[in-house]
C-alpha cells in the first residue's frame, strides 16, 4: 500500500479524500435539517431520501454520453463546482431565513445527478492515469480512504452540529467540493479531447450504450445484477434499522454511532488484503468468495435485542459485512474498468450508477411500506433472506477476458509512464 503511483495520482487521491471526508461529515445532514429546522414528518423525510436519488438518476441518464466524449478532468471540476454551488446554497438560505423543503429536494437532485457524472468521469480518468496493473492498488487506496472517512466523519459531524448548529457540516461539505475541484485542477498534464469512434451513430443510441455493454458482457452482466441488488437491499434497510435501534430497542445515538463506526475498521482491513488475495487466489475466486460472504451477514440484524448483547451483535455483523465489502469493492471496481474499453467507460459507469441509485430509491420506498405493514424487524429479516440468494447472480465460472477494442492512440487520453505508477452505510459498486 506504500508504493507511490506518481504525483498526478497523489493529487487525484487527495481530491477524492477531501471530498469523501466532507460527504461523511455531512452524513444525513439534510434529514436532520428537514426534521429539526423545517419540522418535516416521516413521509417528507422518506420523499427527500428517495426522490433525490430517483430524480437525480433520471436527470443523469443523458450525462453518460456527454461525459464520454469530453475531457474528463474538466468534467470532474465542473461537477465539483456544481455540487459546491448547490450545497452552499443551503447554509446561505438558512442564514437568510429562506430555507424550504423544496430547496432541500432540489439540492439533493442536483447533487445526485452531478455525483453520477463525476463518478463516470473519474473512473475513465483513473484508467488513463495509472497502468492497468496498478488499478487494483489505486482502487484499494480509494476504498481505504472511504472507510476511514466513514468511521470518523459522522461522529465528528455530530459533534460539530451540536457545537455550531445544524448547517455546519453542510457548509463543510460544500467547501470539500471546492477543495476537490482545486486538487483535480492541480493534477496538470495534457488530456486530448476524446473522439467519437463511430460518427454515424446517433446521440440517442449513445444513451443506451452503457447498458448495452453491461447486459451483453458475460461476466459484467451478473456482477451488475448482483451489486445493484445487494447495494439496494443494504441501503433500503438502513433507515429501518435506525428506527428499530433508536426507537423500540432504546439504544442511544452514541451507541448507534458506535455500532456503525467501529466496524469500518473491517473496511480498512479488507481493502489492504484485497491485492494480496488476488495475487494468491486470482481475481475471479476473490470476487466469488467475497461476494458470497458479504451476503451472509444482514439476516442476523433481525435478531438484535436491547442491551449490550444486542450492540455487540450489530458490531459483529457489520464488521463481517464491511470486511467482505472492503475486499470485494476494489477488486470489482478494477475488474469492471479492465473489462471496459476506454472510450466506453463513462457511459458504462453512468449506466451502472443510474440503475443503482434508482434501485435504492425504489427498494427504500418498498421496504418502508413493508415495515409499515409487518414491522421493521420483519422487513429487515426479509431483506436478509433475499441477500442470501444474491450469490446466485455472481459469475460461476471464469471466462476468458473479453475486452472491447481500445480507441486509437490519437484519441485516447494520455497515460502517465508506467514508472509513475474509485455515498448511510456505504455499499459497493
């Protein structure tokens, strides 16, 4: 993990780190503001969470092709500045006494759409920035950074809100996007404008090209179905577990934070083990094993009881789940980049994110209704049982690598020399 991947990757990593820290400092800040400042009820809070993802995903559909045929670094800077402007408008409106629920909803949509475009551009840029053999190392470093921020951000954010007020962490999140844009700008280097491989193709055809690539690829297709379902089930049950623990079971907020902060150490451990495991056992075996093991934990959350024993159970379950995710996520991210041609990465990652966000929004709404009908514990148990079936969607056999033809060197982004050397509980993919 200590080997340098070059100065340009260092700036990219720093930009990712500061943005991730800002995001986790502001963990659930919009929900808190909606409840404490705007006195929103459960229905409005659910709408804020689900609609932001769903509408943001719909708005991001045309962004995939738009990102694909543009230089990736300016796109990332533009998306960071867009998110800065949107998020910074919240504390500004609060200070002026003009903050409204509709304002929060619009900001959540803008941030979700810009986030999808940013991830699409950053994945394509990463593949151009580091040699193919270092993709796993780079993604492991991003994964390690994410879990560190996940462990430290929410407790620090909660302390800051208690000390300085409800919009403090939102302001910090806005600044983090500005710093991220500055870091990406500092990477430097020349990045030629990508050319369109087939000028006869219509712009409408480009909209579906990411999904077409995923669904016709023999190993990306099952991984797509697996990751979208797993992430959707994990995130859809997060608010139900919060309601169960903080309500019926009587856990305090600090105990709830402890239950999900301590297990993030497992994410650090898993991300550091990922490269070693791939070297020893191979990519396919690690994907299959870690992907199957991460499905075995969530069902046990349905058995949480009050008191210390219940807290220990949640910590143990989350530690096991997050450790498996820490191994799976960087291996999966590197495999996806390796199996996708440079001139199709942005559309593929955009399609993946759009589907993932839409799935989370739909499943969150469905599991909220299920919890109303059957209770939070039953809904969590149903999600856990469904999780046990998700390994069936993983690719069972290792196939010969299928890589799309790379674009001509004249239109591909510059690579650095080989000697120089990617948001609740987080889910992978």
